[in-house]
C-alpha cells in the first residue's frame, strides 16, 4: 500500500457501487504505487462535478469506467467502447465546452481485444439523464457510440494529464431502455468490468515512467515509394477506376487500403486483369516474363518500378551478358528478388545468408559477380559479401552500392536512436523488407524493438518501465502512421518529443511519361 501522505499514481472513477465493486475485483492483487485510487462518484452530472472538484492536483492519469447505453446500431450487450473523445450533450445544463480527446484509445482497445473482448473505438457522449427514444436518436446522429451521465464532467479540465474512458454496453439501441431483460443486461455488462480494470492498469503502467519520444530522421516514405504511389493516384485521376496493380504497389497495408478505396484493384497475377485494363507494375519491379505476358495480352502498362531497382536489373543483365554467374544477395520470395532473378534465370543464384554463400555453386569461379536486394540491412549484406570474397577472390560488384540510399539512411538513423532508447517502435507492415530490417538493426544496437502496422498494434506491456521510446518508420510507411503513434505516446504521458537527424534527403524521381502532367 502507499505510504501515508503519498498520492496514488492514478485515479479510477466509477459512478455506481456495482461498477466500483466489479472494477475492484479486477484490481485484486495490485498494491503499492501500481494500484489506483478507486473512487465511486455517484450517478449524474452533479455528483460527477463534485468528484472532479476533489481530484488530486498534478498530472497523474485519470480514467472513468462503467456501463453505458449503446447508441450505434450493431453494438451488443457486453461490447466495450473505448472513448476516442468524450463530450457533453450540448443540451445538458452546465455542459463543459469542447471535447476531451484520447489519441491513445486504439492502444488501450488493443489491450482489451487481446483479452478476447469485442471492442469499439469512438466518441462517448455524456447527458444529464438516461437517454431513450428521441434523445437517443439525436445523440446517435452526432456519431457517438455510447452515452453515459458522468464522463464529460469527470474528465473536464484533464487536458494536462493522461485520460481514458471505457464503457461497457448494457442496453442497446435496438429497443426501449426499460424492458424485462434490462437487469440481466446490466449484470452481463458488469461482468466485463474486472477485465476492463486489468487493461486500464496496463494503460497506467505504460505511461508511468514515459518521459520522451525520440524520432529517427529520415523515416517513412522514400522517393521511390512516393513515386510509385503517385503513379497509381495519377492513373486513377487521369483514367478513372478501376486501375489494376500487380502485387502491392508498396508493402504497406495503410497505403494499399487507401488506394483500394479509391479504385485501385490489386492482383497477384496478370491473369486476373481483364483484357484491355490499365495495369501498373509495383515499385518492386517485375521479371521480363511478366512484361512479355502483358505485351502479349495487349495490356496498357505503367511501370512504377523504383529507379534504384531498375538499376539492379540493368546490372544483372550486364553481368550475365558478359558470362558471369551472378550471385544475388537477398531474401527468397520477395517480389524484388523474384523480379531480378527473372532477368537471367540460368545465370543468377540467390544467396540469402553467409551459410548459403559457403555452398552456392557457380559455373566458373573466376567469373562471378554479385548484386544486392535494395532493402537489405547494410551489415547483413556486408557479411554475405565477405563470405563470397573468401571463396571467389575475383568477385566483381556493382559500380555503386545496390542498397538504396533510403534504406541506408533509415538504418543509420535508427541505430543512433536505438542507442538512446529503451524501446523502439518501427512503423511498417510485416511484408516490408526494409521495415523488418530496421527492427533488426535497432535490436543489434541494444534496444527492444517492435514492428507495428499502426498505433493499434502497439502493446502497452512493451512500454512499462520505458523512459524513452524511439520511433521510426520503413520507407513504405506513411508519415501519418508515425504521427498517430507519437500522439498516443504523448497522451500516455510523454512530455518531450525530439528528433534525431542523421542526414537530410533531397532525392526525387520523375514520374513515368504516361502519368506526367502536361
């Protein structure tokens, strides 16, 4: 237990005795500074205002949890709503102005989903009385998911501290508030609250020591990715949907989902493209056989291959054309390596690691050259090249480094940030090679590092005890993903956001002629 006179680290408000009792069960076993002050406020705005007036000064976290009334269709009894913002019904007397926003709602929702619960993220609205009928319809029209009678008043004035609001749906929007099943529904909702308390404890623990966010720069989109996305955007603008894209234009789920919503159709094979349909080749490049297939079908094609990948293809043709066995250092199954291998199938061998370098067979040990997948980790590729040189002293390489400038720059930046961070979060999709390499580089620099597709994939448990969290993003990850994670970390309690820049990028690539502005 806290020593006399100590302030608890955070406060958890519950309006009703039943709610407080259920939350207390979820807090069982928590003691010392990790246990919140659990305050039962009583029901309604007046009691909520009174409880808020007695709130301890400072910046300790404040959370509200309890049951609520569902407003949105599709919400079922026992569903959880994690508030993205809490606002008061403007018609309520004495309603606090504005809204209290929770940018970390998606992270708390993830902790609840991990416990097997059905969770929604969205606005919570506080009214001055239980809502039903026309009032429920009016509040639902504002976009709020659930209604209560306390949260807006309890959280008013909390902009300087971490805040959370979680409501379990007791009654739904599909029937009247008062009905024979109401009591049973309330009991079912209350049964969920102990689990809510456990997740809120994780939320409070995650921010308890958090002080600083350190951004690695450069991060996010590189010039090749920006070019590829612009190709699809311009094709949609000039030709209208649908525009077919072979494979993912870049390896990022957010980018693909956004372009799909605008009319892009992503296919794995050209056989899925209708005759005559405009087709885009992704940034990772394609083998000559794919180009021939498109030409044989008469498909109009726009090539969004990154110019740095195109350079590797040209080197593959040159080395193979002079009779070399070409050793391509890369990862099997990646679209970029598949495309490069296709430039000279009989002359190129894939070498994935130093062990493979010791066993790869070549036609003539005196005529061997190597190429590198553009998104590999620099030190990873160097180890393979060193192993190859021991076996083939005359090994020839490209005139300039195949690993692209963006990959190198992001790895250097994340190495330096990792050395100053307890945890590193890398934004990027699981199929993004350059993003996965950033995680590996950060781990080799001594930090715990995690790859996350977006803020909803951040696990609160990773942050417990961390004072500094480093943040980077793969070259295919949109900057908005970083902004969302930084906003969540700030909402959890980080008070400083700084940027560590290792280099400034000024590279740009011209768009293909098919989509250039006239």
